[in-house]
């Protein structure tokens, strides 16, 4: 009886292990995975492949992309530490014995060949103020390069070498990237040429924490944990197929070197900017014409929204593309051409993909109902100033007007001047936020655009602005006159 019981027990265990093996094998080759909400209901089905053959193998991607990534060496003219030497010392030692007023400073970065006839994309901050640029290919061929065009707003630049038949890289679709997808960073960190590192897509649509110092204006970065160091800037971020999905541009680090996260400009944004720079030398930037804020739980409750998603319109600028399309204050934009938007940065990123005159379908919620309108984007003026808007004043490329009483009350302010648009002048370069309210100019309070212009005119060498942005956070902006 005891033996019979043991045999049955062994059979049950064996059968259970066999069933476990079948379940485990089935799980490894499962073609989909379900996502459930807090109540257990299936809300989404995602494709997943756990087969052994899908384990990471980066050899094809690395070998097919590395030849299109170049080493960029830049020379700029730096200021000598003695440039502003005291006249007292000059009196004793004479001008002929003074230290030279400037010296050459060398720096390096990376670039990606996007056309066989020598067009290379890199970062604006890599080639900014360059007096000479040298490009070295992976096969050690070296060329002098010239700047075709730069766009500080997205930190993209195009340079060109006099060559043909160069190796290029196929461009992918950064919108199709998935969280957790493997990517490779290729560049020349710390002058170590053609270095390849691997990581995953950690996040999409990121803004750099504390990084809005005027250098990056349209921020919708791909965040990855692939190791990136100084010198990687301008290099390639590629997927497992060897397609370019981003241009590496920055890291978040307290030391200046890699500590875990890096950021890349999505290739869909790069393509749009690069085409304009190659065709026109400048970016033909589309404008929607709204001030906006990100939907949070409080706003979702007040507007009776079903989810905390999208951006609400603070104000529609008169005569703008949004105004002509019929968008209104308090509308909540949730998608542009069926691509979901979650915050102001994602709206900026989507709009930046269009040219002036292009049309797009804007999906929004008004009074609890979802609606769609067609918007035709407008353009910034070719001078770099924002397109003229009735009732506004031009200020270093931006457009200003007195903030409305409702807007001031919402932000808890007594007075201030609203930044309606930034254009491409000094205000844009300094990172002035669209929709922000200027409260002080060089420590003096302002209530009208004329006050801002007057205070700036009386300033010495620099203009400093302090105010509250569209999300209620304090911002500081400064630039030289």
C-alpha cells in the first residue's frame, strides 16, 4: 500500500514537472503578453518574443553602422587669461611684451554621415564658434569640413566635407522605438574613436533635469543607459538593425562623465531639421500658436477628464494657426496626427516635425467630448523674430504682451508681461519659455511690454529676466545686449 502510494506520488510529481516544462517552453515562445489594470481586466496586448534566437546580438548593427560615424575635431579661438590685463601692468611691461590676446582651443566630438556626397549631422554645441573643423573617417581618411547650417533650438548642425561615395547609415523611425529596446551608441568618447556601447531605451520624450539653460529648447529626448561620455556628442544611436534612431547629445552627471543615463535627439526630429539646413541653411519652423500646460490630477478633475493625459490650452494667440483651426482656451490636446502627446515638450516635438504650410489633425477634448480639427501651421519670420501677432511687442526675437488678469490671478501674480512667442532671436537662444510671465527685468518689476523694452534698453551689458512659466515654476533668463 505504501509502495503504491509512493508510485502515485512520484507519477504526480513527474507529471507536474512535465506540465511545468511544457508551460515554461510555451512561455518562452509566447507571441504576445497581456497588460491588466488594477481590477484584472485586459487593457492591452503586446507582442513579445522570448525565443533563444532573439537574445542580443549586436554584431550586424555595429558592423553596418560604424563606418558612417566620424570623429570631429574642432578648433575655436579662445580668450587668453591675460586678455583683459590691467593697464597698470601694461605701463611697466609694454604692449610688445604682453601675452597674446587669444589662443587656439581644440575640442572633439562625433558626427554621422547621412549623404554620400559628404553631408554629416552632428550637434550644434560641437561645432559652435569653430574656426576650423577636421573630420576623420573610420578608415582614417581625413577631410576639412565647413558648417552648412546650425539649429541651436534642437542642438542639430550639418557640416560638409568635399568627398563622394562615403559610407552612410540608414535612418530608422524613432517614433517606433519601444521602452526596453536594445540600442547602440557609436562615437568617439574621450577621443577613443569608433567606440560602441550598448544599452536599452530607458524613456522617451524626456527633458533633461535642470538642463534648460538656453542650449536646448525643444526637448523630447530618447533616454538610454548606453554609456556615453564627452566626445560622443553628435554620434549615432542605432537599433539592432543598424538603423539610426537618434543623435547622442548629452548626459546627466555630477562629474561630467557617464554615470548611468544619456540622451539622444530622436532621428525623426533630426531628419526634419537636417533637410532644412541642407536646403535653406536655416530651419523653417512651424508654429501652432498656443500657450499650454501639462494636465495633472487636479486639472483632470476640474475639467472632468477621464485620464491624466494631454496638454490644456492656456491661451490661443489671435490670428494663429490654432485660432484659425477653431481651437479654444481650455481645450485639451491629446494627439497630433494620431500620435499621443502627454506634455508641452511632446507637443513641441511633434510640431517641430512639420514645415510651415503643412497640415495636421489635432485631436482634443472640449467639454468632455473628443473632437478633431485640421490645422495649417504658420511660420516664424525669416528674420528670426516670431511672426507678428496683433497686440504684441517685439523683444529680441520674441513677442510680448501684458498678461491678462485671469492669467495673473491663476499664477498668484499682481503684474507681469506674457511671452507669447520666442521666434529665433536672443530670447529663444536664452531659453525663454513660451507662455511664461516676466515679472522682473534686472530686478525691476514690469507690467507692460513697454516696461520690459525700456528696462532692457537702460541695462548695461546684460539683460536678466525673472518670471513664472506656464507650469507655475520660476524661470531665469539672461543674455548679453
